[in-house]
C-alpha cells in the first residue's frame, strides 16, 4: 500500500461532557472511494469537520500529503485540497452556476472555464448552461454543482456528507458513475458518508465504520465484507431490558390504507404504506431519519393533507378531516421537533400547556385563564414537571421537563391513538426512563401507539411489532418475538433478506 | 484567555419594560437638556413651562389627552398586529384612510339621529383603516411579501389620495383655495366631556380595554400568540397562522382608522392634510416602548400627547418644538437599549477550544 494521502491519529473532540470523537484513527488512500458508515451521532460529521478545519480537536495529529499540520483551519484545509459537500448546500441561490463555481480564490479554471465546464458537466450529466441561476435548478442539479465546486477549487480530497439523501434512485446511480470517473481519471480521493448499506457497497472500495465516537473498523475491503458484519459493527450490542409484552390487545384503533405522498419536486416521500394498530399495542417504526417517518406522522395527524390513501381512526375515515377534528377523536401527536413544532418558542409555559385542548378552556370567544391554570397544575402534579413559573418562557425549562410537559399535555386525556416521534431524543437517562414508563402505562390503558424512533434499543424495549421504513416504503414488518437486530438493521439500510 | 459573551437571561423581571421606559425617559430628558443648554436656554425653565402648559390646567390636560387619542389608538392597533409578530408601519396611512372613509360615508348618507350617525361614521372610519391594510394583508398571507415595506408604502399612496381628493372632487369652494374638504355638520362633532376633552378619549379608554381583552383574554389572542411564536406549532395545533395574521392586520388597521375618524370628528372637522401630524409614526414608538402592552400604550401615549402639546407651546419662547420629538425618539432608543440589558447579561467565559 502507498503511504496514505491523509492520516489522522488519536483524534479526540468533546462537546460539553459528550465525547464526539474518541481517539479516532483514520486514513485515506489516493484515488480511492472510501465509505464512512455509522448511525446518527456516531461522530461521522464531527470527524469530517475536523478534517475540513472547522472543529479543532483537543488531541491527536493530522498529517496530510506527508506534512504534519500543526494548527488546522478551514483556509489551510482548503489550500491542502480538502473540500466538503455539506448536507445543506452552500450555494448562492441568486448567482449563476459559473459565478458559484468560480467564486473561490483557489479557482483553477479561470482561463479555460468553458472547456472545464464542458468536461465536468459531461461527467456529472448536468444539462444546464453555466449562466443558469442556481435557484432555477432542481435539488439533484444543485448537488452536482456543489460537487463540481470542489473540483474547480482544486480539491483532491472530497468529503461528501450524505450526498444521496436528496436524490432519486436514478440520480443516485448517476452520481455513482460520476464519482467513479473522478476517482479513476482525476485520481480524486473521495469519502462518502452514508447510512445506506446498499450504496456504500456499490459506491466504495474501502469502508470505515464509526460507533459512539469511536472508529470500530478501518479500511475494510468492500468486496470481502459481509452485510451482517457491517450491521453488527454499526449497531453494536443491544441491551436486553425489555418491558413485559403480555399486554392484552383490543380492536384496531388506527389504520392507514395505501398512503402515498410526493413532494413538489416529484420525489416520492411515502409509497403505499398500509398499517394497523390495535388498542393496547405499540407499533415501532424503525428507519434512518428522512425515510418518511415525519411525513407518515404528519399524514396520520392531519397536518399533511395532500396524500393519497386512507387514514382511519376507530374505524372512522378521517382522510379528509383536519387537525382539529382528528384531535376530537382523541388522537395525540408528540412531534419529533419538540421546540418549534410541539411547543412554541417565545411563548409562556401556560400557553404552551394548553395547545392541545385550549378550546376546552373557552366560552365562545373568551378564554378562561383559570381553567388553563388548573389544567397546567394538573399536568405539573401528574407528570412531576419542574416549571419555574407559568409565565416563564417555555425555553427556560430543561429538555426533559419540556418533553414531560409536551407528553403530559398529549397524554392526560387518555388518548385512543398516540403518534410519538423520537420521544426520548436528546434526553438524559432518567428522563428517558420516565418517558418510557409513560408510554407503557398508556399502552396498558388501551391506547394504540405508533412509536417512531431511530433508537433500536428503544424500539425493541417498547414495541410489540416493528415496521421498517426505507425510502418511504415498508421494507419489513415483524412481530417483536421474531425480530432480530441484524435483520432490522439490514432493512433500515435498504436490504431485505 | 477569557472571552465575554452575551447570554440570554432565563428569567426576565416582570417590570423590566417599565424600568426600561424610566431609564429611557431619564436619558431623553438629559439629552434634551444638553441641547437646550447648547441653545443657551435654561432647561429647567423650558421644562417647567412645558409642564405647566401641558398639564397645568383642565384645558391644557384635555389638550394633551386629545393629542394622545390617535397615538393610543394607532399604538393599540400596532400592538394587536404585533401579536403575530408582524409590524404595521402603515398606521399613518390608515389614519388618513379612516378620515377619507368617514367623509365618503358622510357625503353619501344622512341620518337624523346624530348619535346613531356618529356611531356609523366612526364605524366607517374603522373599516377604512381595515381596507387600507387589506392589500398588505393579502400579499403577506398569499405571497409572503414583507409587511413592513407594503404598509410603509401604503402611507404614501393614501396621503397622495388625500391630497388628490382635497384638491379635486372634495375641495371646499368656501375654503379660499386652502386644500381641504368641506366641514362636517356641527351635529356630528364628538361631544366635549369636560374642559376641552373630547369624548373620543372615552372611546380610547374603551378600546384600550378591548385591545387588552383581545390580546390577553380571548381565544383569538391565544391563537395569535401561538401563531406568532411558531407557525409550525400553529399548524400542529390546528390553528391557521395565516388566517390569524390576516385578521390581526385588519383589526389593527381598523384601530388606526378609528383614530382618523375621531380626529376628524373632534379636531379638524374636515378632511385635510392636518388629520395626522405623524401620529402613525409616533404610535410605533409608543407601542415599541411599552413592549406592545395595551395599558402601557395608554399611559405612554398620554405622556407623549402631553409632550407634543408642551413642545408646541414652547415655540412661543423661541425654542423649537422639535425638542419634544427628540425626547420621544431618545426615550425609545434608551428604553430599547435598557430592555436589551434586562433581557441579556454579559458573562465571562473561559476559552473553550
């Protein structure tokens, strides 16, 4: 093996008391497409940010093209040829393609721009004139420009963060060809960050796997590696703390029939989803974020109205009904985005506590503050919420207390159907524990619960059945007794045995 | 190495807005005094004269309060619209539109009972204000056009329309070439309560409580707060944020339109460019100083009315009336800076990287 073009040793980076990177070793070989695999929060993006000079690690060494880098910053990284495509595009929307490509001071094609543009737009199959403005391009085209930007500023180490997340399957296979051409003809070194096993196996030659801030596998040969092996590396061991599952199940309370949804760009977000949940049952939805979970929850709760198919609550067709009338059928929704969707920032604790049932505190146009205050104190007592003052802004509460307020607000009416998305994300252990107890308690009170989570431990612990979403489709549906972490993990990565 | 960063305080003092106002007003008095000293006037003499002539007698108090009416009503309208976190810079135009709508109804109708007629005319002023903000409201809700720009621009349009009307179709031949519409009949003048105080002030008190009720005690106010906090939360809660924004704008515009109608029926008695002397702009200052609280708007509006009267009378001793405007503007500036320090604190942080 040649000496690596880039090598980092024993890199560590902490945020507060979280170790984002823990003694990470990593290296890249020239002209090779590398894959970096890991769950959300495994440290992939942190590592990339260290390489591009955005984060400064507390310890460790970085060696690029046989020079030790004392102090890294984005300028140095860029001059050493490291370029990154972030998940959110960094293009100037009102500028033309040409302006965006030649913006960098390191632009190498200032004299022969047209020639270079012809060559690379050909490689990327980008059918747009370079005087086209960015805001006239589709998402897939924007991404092509974003990657071309790296070439134009002479980056030969290209870091691509989840480049396929926004692409259609056709665009994805096109991207694969483009990247292969770049690595072979221009000897570009490429790192592809992804969750999708299928892609990492198709795109790359070498695979690195991260888990909990550690590099758990280095430079595996893609040809010789087994899917199950990768999943095990990525997911790790599962804890076996599982709630009792001998709960009695009643009639079906929530049912969806052939739900499909596309966005304005024609990208399919949900594809023919049918599911049903009985009372006293928890259906866990597994999947890497962005595979249709949020959209599914929004369709069920009446926020997303332009779908095809049917939603039934207690055997009643509510497909054409709005949020309010579905709430009246005793449906509760705990959204993934706590502050911003579930709770309104800048608004008081009292006002936020009333969002679900404020119309019950009203007499015609009058809103009874007394009733709202009583309701809030019920919530505070029943769910042991620590709130300083009813008038305090909601964001003065801790994350755990915010979530308890939100959960309490949605659960106090003993709902028939509960949709809970990522209910424990970002919470500490004791808060997670109490939220789990609330969910199980609600199950035993005969609610039908749809639990969306990226945390497989949580899904195995709580669910009676698990359904895996991948690219808006049901990839797998399995009773918990027959579910294995490997098969769920494979399905999440888009592989069905 | 230490660095200093601004951090938002978790708890904000309940009375922070009030203290901020006091601090701002204090700074404004000092600035005003300095300017007077530069002009070789004794600030104590000037301020005591202002005080005497603005609140020294029943008549001067009623003059001050009459001046406060449009500031308060337009300020309340601005505060209602701000419940959904939108800014109405168009109160000036809405005041004129209120007067125009009143006159339009007046010259086309006739009702024997003067009390009923007055109510009808005031109502048409309110609707005039709503109509004035209709286009900014529609463009905001349908296309997301920035309401600050559109409401500001409607001011110029409406004032243009006013000038066109009073120089053209509505021009009063008896006004000896002064551009103004004909006077309305004395029977529809707003009655005087005491001294020179117009009964418009009572309407003003009523509407202060109405605005307070709408904002703080009604379902609509609650929905506006949620929609103003986060549009996504509103959608999640089944509240149409756009609908709330639309109606908040119409109501807020109506408040300013009513101010124009009261001004016409109690002060100018006809449509002229004198319907508003920048009341719609000063109302923004009033509303901003009080943190959009209706009762505060009532109090600060009254004070600013007195300042305006005080400012106009000190011209008799050779001091520009602009001193009152300088004090008003500096109060806002000082109060906003003070509010900032009540909401944030500067904390020292060790170097973290």
